[in-house]
């Protein structure tokens, strides 16, 4: 075994034995009569006997539910299977349930880069959410309503979300850095009745007002009948048609109203509407259910992450990323949330590590981009801050390179670096950590229990060849469907058309001999630039207003100057006589930054003569992406103009890079 | 490379990556603080340093990645001149 093949972290056997995963494994062995000779056997059983697995998990995790847990699932087809049709529950009620002896423990800390810090005990947080819910109900919010938010990652957003969803409304949120067109492309599809919003947000020492954006957004959302300021900044909302109030006023008004128990809704009642990146059109509105979300998160957090009473989770996220919703569910495991808002590197590069230390976070969630930044700036977090409480680092959003595993071991501490990956589509993870297993460089430790995750490889390819990530059995966190897709045709096209009967996720994966997984990036047209998914359709919509551009294609290319990283390349076919000069390039970048966001701005803009398209005229980002990354595109015969790929490969600003590196 | 050429290289980089034709206006004057005026954030500084290393074939010790060396046009040019002898 070479040094690189040795695990970078091996769990303490005593710690592993005390983990909730070990306890649940023993429970399953006892209840089923199986011996489960090691993790692979247990994992295989959970996928093969998934009804038994979920039945036993509900018994073991004991969420607050009512009704009959049988049948576990109606139907065997992933696309239509319905889990626990006889159960009713409340998401907010489960997260905020009373826990004797823990009522005065801190449940939520909210901090930002300006130094603001507030904390709420479990009792106090519940009181806030219940008061806000009473205020919202008095305002007419209830089941079937869509509530949307432009929110910071802070206590106000969490209170608002739990209050609204506790009433049976759905919640959708976006971070304050998104441009108005991005916001409207998502929210407008939902016909929301209420908009929560921050008035400004801090970044790098400055307070960035949202007033201009809010006016554009509200004007584009005629169904909104009430605006609620999350931070009390009503000035930002002055002059807008809907009535304006504040979250504080809702809470104050609600506190005087009669209390009511959280209404328990059916297991498959909608909870969150999340948004895809928009590969071929407007972002998809993905509807996730109450029970599926809660069960999946309980499984990932209690079993795979070993969250328990007394843990403190700080996950760097924004309200526009599914990890924000994921972190909420930690409350159900009595794990406190440390919500941090602002720049992770202000006022000093080690600022976020100091917050981790100050708040005695036990689990720190971050991204490969942040870890790479720390490595590039030669940070040594274990010297900069007291990280003695930290027991795990989780990373998600993009590919985690091997060398970052070593960097964490050397500079953070002897703890597991858990690569977790899944996404918005399932509001959870297909691959993630595992307290029973060692950590190998570049690998997520294991596949998520209960999911039959496989790699669809080319015929005759070796076991560890790259394949398409698919899931071959029903799972509760499969979305309920897409919003405004009554016959499910768009839902089918998005996840099931490529491999009939299987959930096709859109990621390339290698399942390793250790039982772990390496995620190798997107297999579809979605780009993942430094952990942020970008749908090319949003960029194309903006370029429609640039008259010089005839055709455009945005693709992700390996960034030679950034090991493990990628960059966004914009390929343009210009109208006759137009030259891609510097002023035009900068104008295009500026438009994209202004109307979408900085992360949508291409690192490189290149003029080409033609772009690959299929015989029926559909543009093929996949072929272009293969070409600019030096790979042989598959299925060339499907293209009407395959000759243009060679021009992409040999383009001095694109293909030349591969020649230089011998790729 | 002359100082004026170095300066133009810096402005072009800022335009390409952050300000899209408005870098000069954002900077104001060559002694103005990048951080205080929102010309670059801390992540941007790292990206700039990586670019300068590549462009000038130098290695910049991250201990030197501070306000004294990189927080304005003039500070960056002075640092580059000291490291490259005024030419590359």
C-alpha cells in the first residue's frame, strides 16, 4: 500500500462503537436476524431491503408522527412511489419539539462579519417561531401558499421559514447577492403571496443595500400581497404597493394571539420549493415533501454525521443553497445551528476559523473553494484558533481534491474530512460521511444508507471506471415533482428519461473499492464553478439583449491554473462583421454580472465560427464541453456539424492549453 | 516592463475579473485602498497574487500578502518593481 492509498483518517474504535450508526446497525441486526458482517453487508441490505430499512429507521429515530407507518411505500417505481401515505407530521414541530433538560441549551446562534451576535435557547427559539406563525396565520398564510424570501443566513430567516412551513405553506429562498432577473426567474413561477426580505447585507466590511433590487423584484411579483422586512429596514420597501410589516411586528402581534399546536400535515405535503440551475430554460421549481425531507436529513445527520445533543453545526451557506435547508434539520437532532452571514475572510483570512473556535463548533461545513483559499494563503487554522471542540469537517459543492485531505490533516487537525454530495434535486446526499469507516483521499466515505446508488459505466469498463450516478430504488426524499408540471412530463424528462426507471442525477461518479465514492463533476449541461451551480440558460437569456451575439454556449472547462478547479467559458458566434474586441467582451461580462451575479461571469469569452448542434437543431453543450476539455465527444453522429469541435479543441485560447499540458 | 505598462496590466486584470471596464473609476486614485473602496475582497487578493506570480514568474510569500504590499495600485507596483527590478 502506497502512502497515498493509506487512509488519511481512521476513526477511534471506541468512538465508532458509540456512534448512532453502530447503534442503528445493531438494532437492524437484532430486528431482522441478520449478522451484517461488516459495513458492505449492511449497506447492501439497506438498499436491497429498503422497505425494512425505512420502517426500522422510523422506529429507531422516533420522529413525532401520527398515523399508520404501514405501508412503508406504495409502488416500486422510483418515479411514482409514495412513502408512508398513512403518516402525518409537522416539520417545525419535530425540529422544535420539547426536550426535557435541554430547553435552556442554546439552539441557534446567528453571527455576521460586522460582529453582530445573538443566540436563542431551544425554548426561546420555539417561542419566537410560534409567535411568528400566529402572526402569519392571522395574516392569512396557510397550506397551499407559497412564501418566498430574499434572506441572509441569520436567525430571522430561520424563524420565518419555520413559522411559514409550520403552517403548511411552502418556503423558497434566495440569497441577497442574486440579481433581480435571477430572483424573478425563480419566484415568478410560484405566484407567491408573501415576500420576506432583508433590506441590506454585509460583505467585506460594507453594508450592501437591496433597495433597487427589491423594487424590481416586487414589481415583477404581482401576486405578492404582503411584504415582511426580516431586519426591520422598512425604508428599503417604502413606496412599494403591497402592505409592509416586519418580522418583529408579526412576532409581537402573534405573541398576543392564542397558541395552537403545530398542524400535522400528510407525509407528502409540500415543504420546500428549491430551484434548479436552469440548463435549458427557466430554473425548475423542485417540490420537496415534509416527511421525505425530515427522514432523509435525520438519516444523514444522525447516522452518517452522528449529530446529537450538544453538537454545534456551522455550515457556510447562503439562503439560496440547499445546505441552508439541510442545516435547519439539525435542530431535530438537538444539534445547535451557528448561522454565519457575510464574508468568510473578513476582516482577516482566518475570520471564519475564529468563529468556529469562538462558537465551539463541533462540525464545520464548508466548500473545496474555501479550503483551497486557506491553502493558497498558507493559513494554519489550528494555530490561528482553538479548534479543540471540532470533531469533523464536511465539504460539499464541488470536487474535493486529494491534496486538500492532506492539508486538513496537517493544518486543521486529526479529524475526518467528509466529502458529501447530492444536491438540490434530492435535498440531500447520495454519498457522504460515515463514523464507522476510514477516510481515503479524494473519496466520500460511503453511499447513503437505503439508496441503491450505482455507477452506470460503459460496457466492459472496469469496476472503478467513471460512470453516470444513478439511484436504482425508491427513496423518500425524491421530490414530489416539479411545480406547474401536472402530468409530470418535465419531471420525467429531468430525472428519468435518460435511463428509464432509474433516477439519473447528472453527476459523474467512481465507486471505489473502499466502498466510498469520488464525484467527478457534472455529466449534464449544468456548470459547477467553485461550488456554485450555474445553468447556462440564465446566461443565454441575458445575451439575447446583446445584438452582436448570434449564438452562445457556456461550458465548464478545467482551469489549468487551479488544480481541481474549473472555469466558465463563454463561446460566441457573432453576427457578420462583428469583432470580439475588448469593449464588447467587457460589456458582455458587465451585463451578466449586473443581471445575474458575479459567479455567472465567464472567465473567458471566445469568438468561434460555429457551435455543435444536433440534427434537429438542439445545441450540444456536452459535445462542446468535451472538446474544450480535450476529451473525445461521444456520439459524434448525432451532431450535424461535428467539424466545429476540432476548431474548439485547437482554438489558441482553448485547445492550446491541452497541447501544452499534453492532455 | 515599464511602470506604466505594469499599471495597465493591473487595470486590465481588474477589468477582466471584477469591474468590466470600470476599474479606473472604482480605484479613484493610485493611493486609494483597494479593500476600503471595494476594489478587491480578500478572495480577490489571492486571485491577483496567483496571477502576478504567473505573469512575472515570481513566488510571493503569503506572509507578504498584506495591506502594506497589495492594498493600492502604487503599493502593488512598488512591490512588483522591488521583486522584478522594474522589468520582467
